C-alpha cells in the first residue's frame, strides 16, 4: 500500500511559476497540510574552496601554493562552473556566491559538496525520454518541490512512472571553441590569442572548473578555453566550425550556454496509471535506508553499434529532471565511492590482478574529480554514464573484485610533489611507451604526464620509438602491455589498410582533392604523431591533434604509426597502409601494462609512481 503524505517544510521558490493545473492537483491532495513561512535555505561551510573567478586573478594560479597553504581558517565560498575572461586580459569583479546568501540557483546540480567528506556526484543515466518507470528497493520519499515541498512516501517494490508534459526546450547559445589550455600555460594561451587575432578573428579566453583545498591537498581542475568571441545559435556555430575547417584546417568543438532554461510538467503515475501528483521541472527520489532504485529500460550506447536498453539497479538517489530538449532525464545522485564501484568494472578487466584494480580505482577517482564542472555545462548533471565521460552501469555493473579495490583505496588520489591532484588519465594499451600530454592534447607540459618506456626490466639496448619503424618491428619487446596475461597482440601491434578512394572520401572536407601524399609528423617520445600533412591535386593542408588524426580514419588504434602509399605494377596509387602500435592516446597509465606490472609483483602505489613520474598516493577524504 502506498502512503501519500504532504508536508510543508522550509523550501526555496521554484524557477518557474507552477501552472494552475499543478496547483489544483497538489492543493487538492494536500488540503490538510499547513503551509510554512518562506525562509532562505541555510548554507553550510565546507572545505576550503577558491572560486573560478577568484582563482583567475591574482597569484592563486595552478603554479602557486604549497601543500596545506591553500586552506584558510575560514573556508571561502565554493563556486563551480565557468568564468569569462575579457579579451583585454583584465579580471572581472568577483561575484558573490548566491548559495552563501541561501538563495538556490539552477546551477545547484553543478556543485560538488565535500561537506560530509565523500562528495555525491550527479550522473546522467539517460535523457530525451517521454516517460520513465522505476521502483525503490526500500522505503521511498519522493519530493515534488514547490513552495510547500510536497512529499510522497511509498513502500519498497512499488512501481512508479514519471511522464513529461507541456515541455519546452532550452534556448542555447554557442561559441566555437578553438583550443584548451592548462591554467599554467599562460604563454601558450597568449600566443594563440595573438595568432588568431592576426588572422582577423575576434577571440576570448574563458576559465572553467574549480580549485579545492582539502586536508592540505589541492584539487585543481581549472583550464582555459580559447573561444571565438561571436555568440551564435548552435546551428550557426556549426556553420562557423565548417568555415574554420575549410579556411584554417582546424578541428573545433562547441561551447554551449543556456540562455532560457527548458521547462515541463512532470506527471507521477502509480501502478494503476493514476496521476498522483505533478511537479515543475524536477522530482527528487531517495531511499532513506540507502537501498537505491531499479530503473526500467535504461538506454545506453547511443550512437554506437551496441545501442540498447537494459533494466538496471542503482545506489544513491534519483533526480527526474527536464533536459535541454524539454523531455525527461534520469540522474543518479550517488556517493563518489559507490559511483566508482559501478564504473571501475567497465574500465578494466574485473578478473585482473588486484593491484592493477587498485591502481585503476585511484586513477578513476582522480578522473571523476578532474571532469567535474568541465563537461555538460548546458545540462542538468555533471557527468554522463557513457564513453564521453565514463561508462557506468550502477549496481548492475559491479563486480566483487573491483568493489574490493575501490574499498581498499577509499578516498585516495594521486598527488604530485607540490601536493596537487594529478590528472590521472589512462589508455588501454600504450604499445610499449607512454606519451607526453602536450604532444597529444597541446598546452603546457605536465610534469606528472611525461612519456617513458613501459618495459619491465632495464631498457638497455632496446630500440626506442625515435626509430619508429624499427620499434614497431622489434620482436619480443619486454613491454608490460605485451607481457600481461590480458595482452591482445592485435592492439599491441596492428595494421590498417584503406583504398585510395576511401581516403579521398574521408578527407574530402579538407578540400585538397584526390590525395597524393600523406605524412605523419611532429612526433612525441612514443612516436605518436601530432600532425597529419595532406597533399592533393587541388592543394595541401595539415590536420593537428592526435585524436583528430585518428578520427579522420575511423578511429585508428593510435597515432603511433607510419603510413605508406601502396601502388600497383604501373605505379598508380591504390591505397594507404598504416602500421602502428598501441590502442589509445598513450598518456598516463597504460591499463594493460598496469596488469602486467601487477603480475610481475608491483604494488599499486609503485605502478602509479611509474606511470605518473613519481606521483604519490594520498588520501583526499
């Protein structure tokens, strides 16, 4: 039996006026409830935090601050999100954080709260839905929001359907993003600003992310974007991207912002299909005993060949919220450690050595923190549960071995010598040598992300990638990712062929005509290329960026490759052969190599110390 109960509690005003229909349903269902006087929501102080706008000016950049020195006695406010730096380079006035005044904002979901130690992370499970069905695994409390904060209490196992009605999409604006820079790379940013201005393009810098000071450690995920100054509709911005590709050969992305929020009425129906309540824009469901929820037909793999639907189980709470299209998104608000339990098994083989699983748990924890406030800025969540952020299946995807690894490393992150959280990136197979971050992504060199041979034992007389063709054909290379019991020979060394017609089709948008020559250049220490030079019968151009090169050819395994023209007996061009090594960008931890190192007897701290240039594991909370 479902119990319906309406309470009046202190609650902030909602963003949109509640419709007459909504008011009628809620008032009729809760006629006996006593309204409470409005009052602002109290704010609690958390760990020491420097806001993006504060961090963008003055000496508090990512190069400053010793361990413990970033934490004042009275913690400052936490501001999450982005800050525009005027093209003149002057810092804007600091803006008071609305939460410090007890006033809620639509950006509440963008905040990571460390007040209880372990933060809770809003992760999108799916979006673009007309309706969603879910069941609590324990007693449920469903919050409707609104001035009187109406509540519905329900028993475990009951089934509920939320349907979206009267939805209207958000109005978005967009700027073209030309590049991204680490906060420390001021010289690189300035050079890029000047270069684009010389080309006649108005550009600006914009800072994203936050810096936290916690227990004498610094978590800093700020970075600076270089944006075209012109504000456009998303459709017009896509046209601008095409224009920049044709005129300058540069691959760009879009930076989107919400101008007018989406809105909709959310209907809550019981198992009989009866509407028991309505909410404006958002519903919050929680199980006070932490039992979590079953969610029916969770959509996954959107845009991939493995696209499908699956019933899944999740820890934590649910938010059912209007997405940017005016339809329904399901967001799992889950403690970080529980998030990792459902995430780590999708990132590494759960049957791998326990020390490798611990290394993966630590790097994944750092990667989640590095992405907060950086992605999905125009969406009502921090991260998605797909490849774009991190594959996450909730309790459904958990494995006992990876759960044990998460629990064994609870709260641990990887920190550099100056006490800052390392950007603990990883890839599947490094091919025997990892790569420098600046070769793959540009920007300033990160001391923790230096490429190095990934061999077990002394390097000795082993050929290094400076002689790439010899490196790729060296037999019995003692690379950790080749010796691992999980090694895949077709990922360690590989070949991929394209006909001349296939290459002409793939590179048609570059405007060079029929391709006559291809060359991979500006290689890093692992042999990965940062530039593809293309010549055709109508011109020549360059494509910059490791990922851009791989995407041109249907996601090459890596850019640690050589390319050879293939010709027939008469010398006519018939195709192109790529011979390469590794699978992925190669920066940071080699996952298959980590397994090989664990099998060779290394502890997870030693594995991480190797891949991240001496960085040390330390507790965050």
